[in-house]
């Protein structure tokens, strides 16, 4: 059995420690003893972007992604969004970008140089707030993959994203008909109910971690903002 080799560590602001490890030709980001993501099981994180943009069906979409990780969702969004799109990633751990340009450079490729994309070192909640107070334009889609589900396991501050108040802010930061998509390692019926109570039309899909229909089953919520939801700008 191949041993795991620790490559680097990073402290999450207000949270635990992330560890980048290699396992043969694969890379894994660990949170404590738990695997957050790895290069062997990235399909569902790519589907988070691909399915959202297919469902959205808009030209030149303005997309916000919470969490860079290994860049799976970011790269998939850029590939699916087309010309004239704007894809912004909010990432709170600076070392994540150092890893992307260092030991994960082959995986990253030229993604970070794409003029349609931008990675901002900040909390995704701050960019949601910016859209609500007029500091920036509203979003066509907001994709959240900052935890292993709708709870703040990576950092306590993330919990507010999944609360009723946080979901209301995400709804108001979207353009009419926009989509909030949330990735999770497991289903959560209470979260589905909160999404509906926040004024979204909700679709829940199960997506396998690998494209060959193998690996763990992950959950993605696609929550579309209704035209009559509060905060709409016609």
C-alpha cells in the first residue's frame, strides 16, 4: 500500500488546519482526519458547475463560487460558461492558491490566467453582501462548496451561509431566476426545507463522485430564485 505524504499545511481563519497530501499520483486535501476533496473523486464538484450553468441557460453569466479547493468547480464553470462570462471565486485560505500554483500546478493548468475568472481572498458571504448593498452587480448563480455540506464544519463562520438569514441574503443577491447551488457529501432534509422556506424552488439531485457511476453519492441542491421573492429587481 502506498503511504500518504504530507506536502503542506495551512491554517483556516477561525477554523482547523488543512493538510495537502499526496498518495501516489493523487492529491488529497484533509481537514483533520477527514478528506475534503481529492483528485480521484472530483466529478460531483465539476457537476456542481456544469449542471447549474446548464439549468441556468444564460449567455454571459455572472457566477460566484464559494471555495477554490483544488479548482474543480472553478475550471468546470469556466469551461461551461462560454465567452463573456464572469466567474469569481471567494477563498479564505491564501495557501490554497500557493498550492494551486505549486504542487498542484499540473492540475491547475492555465486556469488562473483566464481573463473571465478571478479568485478573491475573502469570505464568500462578503461578496454576497456586496451584491445586496450595491457594491457590485447581482449574480446569476452562486455555487457553494466551502464545507462538506450545509453546516460550518470547515470554519464556524460558514454556518451563517446555511441559516435562514444567510439563505435569504443569497436569494436577494441573485438576479431573478438565478440559482443557488450547494454541494454536500450527504442529504439533509432540514436544509431542503429551509431553502423552500427562503423562497426558492428547489431541486435535489444525487451525483456520484466518479463519472463511471461509482464512488460515494453526493447531493447537490439547485435552488432557483422565484420572480416574486423579496429583493427582486425587474
